[in-house]
C-alpha cells in the first residue's frame, strides 16, 4: 500500500529532491578531505592511458601530502589506499614539518592514530618545534591517545627537542586533572630538570597551574628544589593565591625531611601538616559533642554557690541561665568554625564526618547502657533489644569500615597492565577500523562509518588506575581506586560502599535506625520514671497538659534531651537512606551511582541502539531523542535473585554455583542477560564485531 500524502501537498511533507554531486571536477586534495575515494582512485590511476596519475607523495601548495589530509580528516579508507600506492607514512609536511601522525593526534582521531602506528608510523618523530607525537597529545589534553601511546611503549618521561618532559608541557598547556593523574600514576619522574635546572614544580608555579600543584603534591615532588638561579618553585613567580600555599608546603616538607616529625612546627604552621590536620579533625567532633552536652546540662547556680559567688539562698532567674548557655554555645560554634576553616580540607572533612558518626553513636550507647538502664531496671525487654541492635550496629559498622569494598586493581598484576591494555586497544580498534574499511568500499562519508569512528574504546578505562573498568564499577576520587559495583563513598563509614560491603552497609543503616528509635523510647521511659521529672513543680501543681508535660521532661535532664535530639536526627536520615538503598538494590538492582548517571551508561538506555548508530542532523531532533529516552533495568533479575546478589550468595546467574564477582564482569553476556541493547545486533553480519564495540562503549 502506497503512503497517502496530505492534500493539498504541503512542501514540508514532500520528498526532498535528491541532488547528486558531480565529483568529476574536484581536485585530489578536496576529494581526500571529503572522503571521495572513487575520485581519488580516478586521479591516481586514470583509466585513460594518456593521462599521468597523481603522485601520492606529491606535496600541494602548502607543502602538505595527501596522507596528511587523510589523517586530519580521519579518512581511513583513503589512507589505506594511499599507503598501498607507496605513500611515505612519516613524510613531514606543513609549516611545522609534522607527520600525518601529528595531524591525526591534533584532531584527536584515535582510530587513525592506531591505523598509522600499525603500519609503522614513528611516534618519536619531532616537528620543527621539537614536539614529538606524545608531546602533541599532551598539549591537546587527549587522554585516550595518551593512554594508547603509553601502552605501546612510549616513555612517560620522553623529552621534546627543547629538553622538556611531558609533565612540564602539561603544566604549560593543560588544566585537566586527569592528565596529571595519568602521568603520575604511570610513573613519571617528578624530579627531572630542564636545561636551566627547573623541575616540574617550577613549571607548575611559573604557569600558575593550580591543578598541577595539587596533583604534584600527592606525588614525590620536591617543593624546595633549586634551579640554576638558586630559586625554589615559589620564588620563580609571585602568584598570591598560589605562591603562598606552595611556600607553606615547602616549609612543612623541609621540616619533615629534617626531623621526620612535625613536633617542631609552630602553631602558625601546624595546619599545613596533614598529620595534625587529621588528628585535630578527628578529635573535634567528640569534643564539640561533649562540650555541648556539658554546657546544656551545666547547673550554673550550684557552680556559683560552690565558688562562693552567691549565697545558698540567692536565686538566679531562669532567663539569665538560658541566655548564658546560649551565648556559650554561640562562642563554641565560632571556635569550632575557626578550627574547621583552619585545619579542614577535602580529606579531613571526610574524616570529620566519620568521627562525628562514631562519637555520636558511642555517646548514645554509653548514655543508654550506663544511665538509662540504671534508672529503668524493670524494662529489661526494651534493654535487651537495644543491646541486640546496638551490637549489630557496631559489628556492621566495623565491617563496613574495615572490609575491602571490592577494589578492582586487587586482581590485576601491575606488570601485566601495559600488555593487557595494548592488547585490548589493538583488538577493539582493529575491529573498528576493519568495519569502517568494509563500509567504505565505495564512499567514506557515510553516517554509519562516522558513528563507528566516534566510538571511544577508552570510555570504560580508568586513566588513574590504568585498568579496564568492569561493568558497574567507578573510580572513587576519595579512595583513589576503582571499586566494583560502586554505590557511593560514604564519609560516615570512611570507606566506599561497593560489592563486598554493600549488604553490611544496609544492615548498618537498619540497625542504626532501630537503635536510635529504641534510644528515644528508652528516653521517654526514663522521663516517665525519673523522680526529678515527676517531682517537677509544674506537674505537682496540677498542670498536666501535653505541652507542659513535654516541656518538663525536656528540662528535667538536659543531657538526655540532648542525646534524644541526636537520636531523632540520626533515626530520620538513616531510615530514609535504608529505604532508598533497599529499594534500589532489591527491587531495581541499581546502585546510587547508576541511578544518578543512567544517561551515561549504555546498558540502561533502551534507545541506545538507535542513538549510537544514527547521527542526528538537527538540534531539535537531538533534543527530542534525549527527552524520549526510556531507561532499562539490565541487572534486575527479580527480588529474590537481586537479594542473593546483594548478600553475595550464588543464584544471581542461572546455572551458576558461584556468586557474581563484579570485578571480572566486563560484558553483559557474562551475566547471561539478553539485554534489549543487543537485540538489533543479532541479525547483523558483523554481530561479533558490533558486540565488541558496544561493550567498549558502555
């Protein structure tokens, strides 16, 4: 049945006219640039024997060869043809006298870089500015190409023609943290110098590269190194917001190297010591909690009487007592704020939250066991259940804190990483290039080939750990390691929540919620049975309305009130977090990280097969496709099997007597999941190749 067009025919509904471009008048340079391989072949191998074919090594008016134009435009089929006709692969060209490999790197064409290097391109060739291919990749900040070159034997400390190391060049041109992490984790020497004795520390300050300073400080950097002019890094340039910090780090480093201890640091320099920052931030929360509790519970009249400031018969107005405590609490908050601003950084803040959770839990535990139970001995059932759940709380807390969450690099030998990475990259990129060449026998400008070339095989590659990341894993910036089935980094347990401790974390949340509720119930029982609360004048006078009763309970023992408020706060957020975690992992089998970043993971996108194989031509169509995305649940095997996976028991994978080791799951097929992502590939001639590409792009 023919499609019925609207009547009258609207021009917007009519078929667009098909205009065939006449390439017969195109020059060979333009044909190479636009990927018209048929025209290139006509000019290199003319059918008319009287015509002379174009020399593939001939330079154009800009001193650029055809292979350069093919490389910069990522025309694999044309590059393959030119090399088959004798094109010089390392022919210098252009005003920089760079090779085609240089040009491909400048445009971030990883597939072309792999194609040229497979055919003998020299990455050590330098242009007339002294930059090799690796240095150009550093300048461009292209992480995938940097990883590729490193995995194929390029030295991480390779100097350019001017004697600069890659890290020095990065300090000059790059503001990305990933580049510095990658080079440092790969073993770059931080103490090499240039011809003037400057180290990478000098370059980081000279070019005001704050990201470089932060990352270098985590490595074996010497902030007191002297160049040929006897200048330290903080003396080469005055940058107020950076120079002072580097100078302070250098001072602390110098004192640590001389004494191996920070005991000689003055108070003005103490906050620059990472050891003292951690010590103080750990001690601060329990000190603040205890001080707050003591201030609230402080009997000011008794203190003044025993200090002989007032007589026993003297009375102090209650508003004076409350105002004094309020002012002291404000003063305490200012002191705490000053200490936090002075000693806190991104690492110590996590330690502070961990200390706060630990000290609060310990405070409630001691208060209940050694105060509430002694005043309410008849409620032994309540005390038994509190003891049961508080024991469960501390047990799971210790397990969450001490247990390896599932670090991926624990199962990978460091010496095998480079070989494994090179093998994986070669395998995937070779399949990509072969598929592209197969699709470009006639013309290279097809949309399918461009989408294939856009696949980045390093999307699931960690440039810090230098490993291929499994499914559901993520690199934790706090722990600085990749974690299998990563959920989130929890400062309350000072550890990541991952494959090995997620179940204990959920039990910890449950036991915390129940324990806090039992503590609040015990506090109410305490208020109802404590003589000091019952003998309150407001109650004995006959005023027994609810608000009066609650107010009397709150005032009779301020310490219990203080602990009750803390318990209520912890009960509220732990209950919400437990419900969220239990729903995610048992009903959906999706981690917090996956739910937040669903649009970034291909396996969750049911429309991915359309989006990854078809390029949008207009912004409106792109926006509509994004808004219409429906998310899949690829790891949901039902409540029972999801629960088995959470606990770490066999049964998640059918016909398997072993639990899932998420550190080794890199493909969906390993889970025996027939995800809808793969359905469109089952009837393809290139089924295996497409799956391999898709697994890398996930």
